[in-house]
C-alpha cells in the first residue's frame, strides 16, 4: 500500500501533534517537516524524517498533502492561499468572523493551481461546527449554545504575557455551571458573554513588578477580559511549571430544541469534548481529514472545502463496506 505522504509546515505544538497523529495512521507517513527556523535546531520525533527550511517549498516537493500548522492571526491568511497554488493543503484557521474571506482567497488560489484545499479543520471550527449543523437540521425549532473549557486559551494567555511586568501566564476559560444547567434543562435562556464563561488567570510577575497595575490591565483589557468575570492569581515559576504546564481544553455544543405538533416536548442534543491536549486533538482531526484531501484530489476535485463539504467516509481509513458493517 502506498502511504499518503504528509508534509508538516511549522513545528510548534500543532506540528508536533500532527507528527504524533500520523504515527497512529498506518496509511500515512511524515515525508518532511518545513520550518522558518534553522532546520538543524529541530529534532523530530519520527526517526529519519527530513527537516527542511520553508524556502524549499518554493520548488516542487514529494508530498501528497501539506498540513499548515501556523497561527490564524498572521500565518495562515498568507500561507494557505500561497501554498494552495502549489500543493494540496489543509489548515486549522479559527478566526470565525474571517472564515468567509479566508475561504474566498484559498478557493481562488486552489482553483488557479488545480489543487485541493481544506480550511478551518479542528474541533471549533471543525467538529463543533458539524455538530451545530446536524443538530440544527434535526431540530429546526430551538437554540444552539457553545461553551468552551475548562481549558487553557493560548491566545488569551499570550495577551497577558505581553503586559509589562509579566514573566509568564496561563488563562483558563471556564463555563458557568448555572448557565450550562439552564441550557440542559431546556429553558433556552438568553445569555450574555459574562453569563456564559468566566476567566481565571495565573500570572508569574517579574521581580518588583506592580501587581495591582498588572491585575487592572488584565481585567480591563478590551475584547479579552473586560466582558467577563475575571480572577487573577499571582504564583511562582515553580508553581506554574508544576501545575499549569499542560494545554488541556474542551467544551460543549448543545442544541435545545422542540418536537411535537404543538412543540410541547423538549429535545436536548449535546456534543462534548474533554481534552488533555488541545493541540494534539486538533492535530488528530486535521490528519484524519488530510486523508480526505488526498482522496478528493485523486478524484480530480479542486478548490476549497470546509468540514460541511466533505463526506465523512473520505476521512475514514476503512472502506465504505467496513464502515457499514462495524459502525452503522
């Protein structure tokens, strides 16, 4: 069996997660890792895999799918359209409000290059998106609710670390139990941002830093913390390393809907994730759908796709017959 040859662009938490996920899929192999850093500074987990500078992607590489592991703020808006002209690609672009414009840019690039491109794969957007669509289709009379956490928000943690006097920080997003209970009870509450989630921050301050000033800058930060009930804890470097070194996350998608002629009965659908490692699970979803990229490209399909456009059988390693026998 010819294995699907995966290229990994970016070797941070997500890139390493992709490498781990490929190891669990017998029909795939890591062909190469591409980095903006000095390739000699990277030691892959996969024995014998080559590490190349990103510039080598400018000339055709022997890969079937290039998995883009950069950030959504600045990396993917530039990288995905660029490489979609040259390779079959998949990314995890997660800036929800900008997905339509990202899709348009990647669609144009992939069609120009005659390639297949998938965007915004992971768990939200991704599996949560699919759950919202399925639940809404089944229960047209109802409301969707999405709760994230308890888990580390990498973007919010980084925002704290940029404050003067902060040496390190972790920020946890936590669903409000009262709000969750009301949704699960079928009450269909109208919830504000503050009523759905709280934020808990653990901060290592520089020696001599003004702790009150740091705390005030955190809790009043627009778009990050100002709209939430936020708690700030100052801890030592040792406590940070011992208690907050992981990247757990998860959450819930819940649809509270009505059935019956008079809509007299409640139906609650819930999809839940509880993850020890956010990047490793995200990577696992991406790798499964990299298989779908390869299969659709082999059929001659081109352009851009989201999770809404891809039959689940394309992502599954076994045949349709095996799926019907064991999973239907």
